[in-house]
C-alpha cells in the first residue's frame, strides 16, 4: 500500500538500526527519502542504492544533528534537491550511560545535545517549511525510559523525557497550521545501541517483557509509518509506546 506516495521524508541518523528500518519502510510506502548520518563509512551509499532501487528518490547527507548551523545547511540542500519536506523523523540518538554519582559533565552534555537539541534544531528549521506547505508530520524518537526513568541513564532518560515535553508543546503551537507532532517510545529494541549493554541486563529486560522478546527495528518502523501517514490524521501530541507491553 503506497500510503506515502508523493511525500518527502527526512530521517536523521538513518544508516543503521531503527532509522534505517524507518527509511526503508517509508520508501516501501512510496515516499522519497532524505536521510542524515554522522560519519561516512559506506553505509549511506549502500542505503541510497537500496532505496533508489525501490523506485523512489533517496539521498544521504553527512551532518551532525546536534549542530544548528550544520542542520540549517543540510535542510537548505534537501529543499534544493527534493523541493519539500512532509515528514520529519528525529531519530538520531546516543547513550553514554553511568550512575549519576559517576556521571561527567561531558556525558551529560553529549547526550542532551545529540538527543534533545538535535530535535529542536531540525524542528525549528523545518516547521516554517511545513507551515508554508500547510501540513506535516513530525515524529520524535523518545524511549520508555523517558516515561519511567532508568537507573544508570539519567542523562538519556532526561533527553527522552525532554523530547516528550517538546513534542507536546510544538503540537499545541503548530496544530492550527496542520502540523502534527508525536513521539514513539520504544522499549528494548535489538540494535547496535542495545547490543552494547551487558548480556545480563539484556536477558533481564527480555524476561520482564510481556511479549517475551525484544522488539525489532521494523516493529518501530511500523508505528512510524502510521504516524507519518494520513492514517493518523487526528493524532497529535501523543506518545506511542512500542515496547511489547513493558510499560503497560
Ligand atoms: P543506533 O545507535 O543503532 O543508531 C543511532 C543512529 O544515530 C546511528 O546511525 C548514529 O550514527 C546516528 N547518530 C548519532 N549521533 C548523531 C548525530 N550527532 N548526528 C547524526 N546522526 C547521529 O541506535 P538505534 O537503537 O537505532 O536508536 C535509534 C533511536 O531510537 C535513538 O534515538 C535511540 O535513543 C532510540 N531508542 C532506541 C531504543 C533501543 O532499544 N534500541 C529504545 C528506545 C529508543
């Protein structure tokens, strides 16, 4: 079902994991896809080729999502290349875990800047474009730990909770202009990010999940597809948990 045909999506941090699954899912649904990545390592070119072969336009752009000036430059280039942006997915994110008592200022700043300020950067710059187009869908990648907190992740949880407050506020400001803003709060999703966690922690998490498995990037991409498309046309300012029941 080509429910995104004619739309252009921008996904940040999309060369692997959840971002990549979303970029592929949107392309399958007929969207043209622009995506960003931080470091050049061949993965961007590979994704461009895979998505272009699906019959839509696709281009990757190297840009640090945490850098406002770089974001302005990249959005300008995307508009020059694609002409419009209908869907924005603020997906880029990092972890630098540690207990508060041992957390450095650098760990705090890096996570808040990459996970939260990046969403401000892209949203601030793209909202006027969407307003001129009279609509758009913005999806911010939060986390269940932004809803419930998590020992050892105060920086990450704060950044993800911040995204929820940010999304709800922008949803209220921009609703009258037809721009919807929602969050996805994934639980334990099997990606490079979670494979870095200790084995015991991953096992404990999987056991505590009612659906008895970690999620896949595609599980999250399916929610993103719903929020990006007109199937969710009356949904804004919401957080959708995608967590196998972990947070129910
Ligand atoms: P991942 O580490 O596999 O992918 C993150 C991507 O973001 C990478 O491609 C990375 O290069 C990119 N990125 C990081 N910093 C960037 C920057 N400054 N500029 C541009 N790109 C940057 O992680 P993932 O598991 O696919 O996570 C994707 C998103 O989902 C993140 O925001 C993460 O916090 C969130 N999330 C993941 C899980 C999980 O269990 N995996 C759970 C909840 C939320």
